[in-house]
């Protein structure tokens, strides 16, 4: 009964982490529409372009916060599900990629950085799927976490595109995106090397497995006690009778 309940929970869809993930996806059209209307619309939309920029930026921040909390709640409350494991990374990719594309359309981010960040996302996803298929696990490095942090800081600053306390947000955001791009390349190489090492160790282990099995079989035969022959048994009996 307990195993059945656990299996059902793994396939559950309606729980708090999954709701947060779905909510994050629903915020993506709000971000895209806010930036698009602010700079493509006429009249009232054009007059309030700064407000729409801040709306998009804060919506992105809220979406990024839900990304943290859905994973945290799923781990601490043991609500990890197959649906959530599938949808959560997709929601992250949709959020980041769509935001980068709309910023590229607004000419706020160089096209080369968008290519680096988007290609890296798809490359890492494919690499992780390959690792899972081969039964390998490589933990996320601190470089990857720093890349995500700088990216999540840079994108909303570029969306707001304002100047606060004589500090231009677009300049700070661009610097953050450049740092995120550099960390993207470096962390992808680091993760790739980690996967290659795991592959090499697994291949070496598979090659040595038959040899180790043969060695254990020989060792087992040597350690196995030899059964006494009939003459040895008779000799032992005669010795016991004489005593």
C-alpha cells in the first residue's frame, strides 16, 4: 500500500511545486507582451514605455523567484514528481530564451551573446539527457550557479532600461550578460570534461568486469574446502578407535 502511494505521488501533477512551475510559464507572455507593446505600440503604450519596462522586469524577477521556491519545496517536502522534473527545466528555458529574444529585438543585447546563451542551454540539456541515459550523474558546479545568477540579474535590468542614482541599468545589465556568457562557455566545458571522465571510468569498469569476475571465481575455488576422500575418513576412524 505504501509503495502504491509513493508511486502515485511520483506521477502527481497537482501539487504546489508544479503549480509554481506552471505559473512561471504563464508569466512569459506577460513579459513579452509588456516589452513589445511598450516599444511597438502607439499613443498610450508609447507614453508609458518605461512603466511597461518595469512591469516586464519585475515579472521576470517574480518568475525567477518561483524557480527557486518550486525546487526548494519539492526537495524539502518530498514532492518531486516526474511531471515536475520534466516541466521545470522546460519552463526555465522558455523564460530565459524568450526574454533574450525580445531583448535582441529591442537591440538591447548583442546577437553574439544571445547565440552563446541559447546554444549553451540546448547543449547542456542534451548533455544531461545523455548522462541520465547512461546512468551518470555530474553535480552542477558553482560556475553554473554563478552564470545563472548573473544572467537573472542582467536580464531584468535590460528590460527596465532606466537610470537610477546616475547608474544606467542597461550598462550594468550588459556587463552582467557578458559575464554570464563567459561563465556559460567555461561551465559548459567544465561539465563536458566531467561527463567525459565519468564515461571513461564507466568504460574501463565495464572492460575490467569480466576479469574481476574470473579473479573472484578462482579465489572462491581456492578458498573452498576440499572434501576428504574415503580412505582419509577410514584412517581417521581407525585412529579414533585406537585411542
